[in-house]
C-alpha cells in the first residue's frame, strides 16, 4: 500500500514508544498492528545506530547506577535506549563476555544471581526489537515475505534460482532470479527482492546503495517488494520497480 508522505511522517513522529503501537492502531484503523510495529522497529534501529557511541561513552556511569540499585530497565528508560542494548553495554562493561551475555539473555533461568536473572527477564519482556523474541519475530517476518513470493512462483510454474543458489556461486544475491524474464505492466523483471519492511526514503535509498543497483547491473531490470508499503514520494529508478503487497495479483505477462 502506498502512503502519502505527510501521513507517514505523522505516524513516524508519534511512534515514540512501544505503547504507541496500540494507540495508533486504534486511530488508523485501516492499518494493521504489524504495520506500526515494522515502522517502530525501523525507527528504533536507526536511533540505536545514531546514538550507540554516545551512550557507550557513558557506560561506566550507567554501570555505577546499576551497582547502586537502579534496575537495567529503569536505566534504559532514563536514557531512552532499548533495554537489551542498555543491559548489554552495562554487563559487558561489568566483566561479562558477549557470548555469556547472549546465553544469559536467551536462557535467564540458568543464572544463579537472583537479581540479574530477574532483571534480564524484565529487560527481554520490555524490548520488542533486540530481545530473543523480537529477533525471532523479525526473522519470521522476512521468511514470510520470501515464502509469499516462492509460493506464487511455484503456482505459476516460474523457474528461478534462489538466494541460496546464487550465494553458492559467489554472486550478489537477490532473493529470486528468474531463468527467463517476466513482464509487469510491460516492464521487464529478471529478479525480485523481498523486503519485510516499510519503504520510506531512507530505507529505499539504503537498499538501492547496498543491493538493488548492484542487482540491476548484474542481472538487468528487476523489482523490490516492500510488504508493508512505501511512501508516495519514492524515487522512480530506471530498471527497478518498487511495489507492495498487492503486486502478485497484478497484471503479469508470464
């Protein structure tokens, strides 16, 4: 679904916390809860990337606050930083290795320290992005998008090489590369890339730079599907069609 830039910016600015997802779902009733979760996830990941080094430079002070009795979750709320990432910085600075931290987060029941066990459970329950459950949801969302395309291709008896096939050849890897070109609204399509995300301008430009332009150079014209929509100001790129969830029901010439 294409969304006008103004509406998207309002939604993006109002997604300040995880709790806003439910609130906005009640306001924008034509959107699913998953839609708001996807945009919130993208926004939080960007903020972590932007603020990580600044927060990391304060880790010693954060560690002292934790040792003084503040919980990991309280500290994360104080500094407006994701709970799991806050816990990671504090605990790895406190002598826990990265692998140990990950093991504790994945299975806190094996932690002997009662306080640490309780706080890591609390951290995971309050982080929809960086927790084990958040990671699982994001992985499954990506698999879901690719499976939608895979089923469509097989239903249409379209032969293709998958990302796994191409990776074995050492090539840059779109999700699906066709044995022969397809045509969508008269435009040639040699490959499809699945994105279980929302295509705002930052996301689209990032994908163009990191993947899509290289795929066009290697394999010719293709398509990217943003399963949760994209903004109406998306750029027109010669040889790269930007589409969303309804495209598989569209006018294909196969």
